[in-house]
């Protein structure tokens, strides 16, 4: 699912939000800390207010070389002498693990979601949400 601003979503999992918070506007030099936990059940609905999608990671040199060599093989492999083509195929096979590792590093998309009850959740992972 692609998250977009204004999309109606529902929590796909139970969320437990816990930690220490400070009271906004507390005039004391050392604000009082409040510890607590909030449990949000699966199925709670809300609206996406903002989507934070990091840029695709840059490929490491081995992954970039795999992409370059596989493109070369696809474009000109049929015209190459057999020995050169076999050597190129072997190089591409050797670089496949680096390419697969690069493809496996997907950026984590997060969103700011305003739940129907007014509560706002920041940095909710996209895989914790489903479209309504």
C-alpha cells in the first residue's frame, strides 16, 4: 500500500506506546516527568496527515557494478564472442549477492496519523497501517 496525505487508514496491529513525557508549558526549571503507557487496538482508524519516505539508498560499488554488467550482458551479450560472454555471465553471477542485498534494504516509510479520537501518532511505520 502506498501512503498518501489524506488517506483513511486503520491500524493493522495493536500498538503499545510507552515512555516518559514532560508537561508542555510547565514553568518549573525541571519539568515533572510523567510515565505511562497507551494501548491502541488493531482496527483504530484515522487519517494520514504527512508521509515521510526516505530516499532510496545509493547502491554500493558491487551492486552498481552488477547493474552495469547485467545491462551490458542484456544489450550486447548475443553479439559477444562466446568466451567473453561466459566470463561476463560469471562476473554477473558473482555480484548477484551484493545486488540482492541492495534490493533488500528498502527504506522504512513512516507517517503522521491523526486518529479519529484526536490522538496524533508520529512516525508510524507504513506496514502497521492498512487502507480503509
